[in-house]
C-alpha cells in the first residue's frame, strides 16, 4: 500500500469499468457521474489521511447515494486507503464487505448508506455534533438528484439552517436521471437551486466534471463562516466517460460487454490523460 497517493479520475473510471466487467453488473452510471467530485474531495479537500482514517475527529463524508459505492471504493483503493485485495472482492465473493452499498468497517467509509434519503439527515447530525463540541471539522454529503423524491431530505433543510450549519456541504449529483427515467419527467425538481434558496441555504452550481471548478467550489465550501449551510449542484452526466451508456436510463444498473470494456481499458494512460476523461 502507498497511503495518501494522488488519485486520478481516469484510473478511477478504469477501476469502475473493470470491476463492472468482472462483476457482470453494477450501478455504473451513477458511479461514473461522481468520479470528479469524489476525486477532488479526496485530493486535498477532505482532511483525511492514513493516520486518521478510522477517526470521527476529522471531516466526514456521507455517500448518500450509496448505490455509487463502487466509485468510492475505487477512489479509496487508488488513494491507498483500501487494500487492493479487498477491492478485488467486489462482485466476486458472497461473504465480503465490498457490497453494492457502503458499510461501516470499510476503511474510509463514514456512514452506512443505500436506503436513499438518509445521508443528509446523518450529515446534519454529524455537523451539529461538531458544532456542539466546538470541533473544526466539515461534513460533506453527496446525494443523487433522484434522492430528492425523498421527503426526509427536504425535512432536513430547515433544521440545518436553524442550527446555522455552515460546516455542512450538500453536493447534489445533478445527472438528471434516476432509476427508471429522467427526473424532470418522473418527479420534476426544477427550479432546484431556487428551492434550496427558499429554505435559506446558500446555493452554488458547478460543472461536476470540471476538476478545477469542482476543486475550487469545494475548497471555498470548507472555509465558509456565514452561518448558512451550502448546497453545490454539480451538473453531471450519468455514465460519463463510457459513451455507449452516457445519459441513458439503462446505465443505472447494467453490465458492460468485454468489447466495450476493452475499448476503455486498453488505452495506455498516465495520470489522467488518455481516452477516458
Ligand atoms: C429508500 C429507497 N428507495 C428506493 C431505492 C432504490 N433505488 C436505488 S438507486 C435509485 C435511484 C436514485 O436516483 P439518483 O439518486 O438520481 O441516483 P443516480 O441516478 O445518480 O444513480 C433508487 C430508486 C433505494 N435505494 N432506497
């Protein structure tokens, strides 16, 4: 293991594709859409390193869209936080902690998620606890846009404002798709930013695949002291990087053929260059 090494979006994408190929099926679409956000969080935003990996006394990340666990595992293994042998168990073993959804007990996983609509409530609790204990840590919650079908998410918004939780940042992966269709056709969310604003939250929008822009907005998020919780709406593409499934409903939970996988896995890349963005 080489703890705390830089991870690159291209290598994370390759791992997601390879693991999907071997497992036969995964939540590949929603995993590929959050690669840049996770990569930025783990490269210099989250105060997490090999020494405090298991600690609650550090910034916390709640992957509320728990079905995208494969993306998080891929980042953790690239960072050297998750052992390679454990990662290789994904989709290969009945008895493994490398499940479809993240569980406590896996290095770098701060909350067990998978049942949608619970990550933000957990994140509000973490942030409130840091505030009450006067601890300087920040909480990031990464949620899907389809997750805003869940009333529990909306119930949290006034609570976070009431407690002035500027140590809380919600990132919404706005890929405009949910399990079986486009959000605006199934459960319309727009104008999403205005809805968060109406709850008194600060709102920012960013191109969720532009690493520099994402890094900047998340760095600023961590340094805020204005008493307002923040939502970052990250405009993304479901399945990003694998053109065969990009922006397709079926990308939610599917396999990848060896031919398609080979197209992406065979390219030689160094540090993020190559065909896979
Ligand atoms: C409470 C709950 N209801 C239903 C599901 C099944 N489910 C898994 S993913 C998903 C769609 C989520 O959409 P979104 O949050 O937009 O995820 P993305 O499209 O980014 O993968 C659903 C309904 C679940 N995990 N939890």
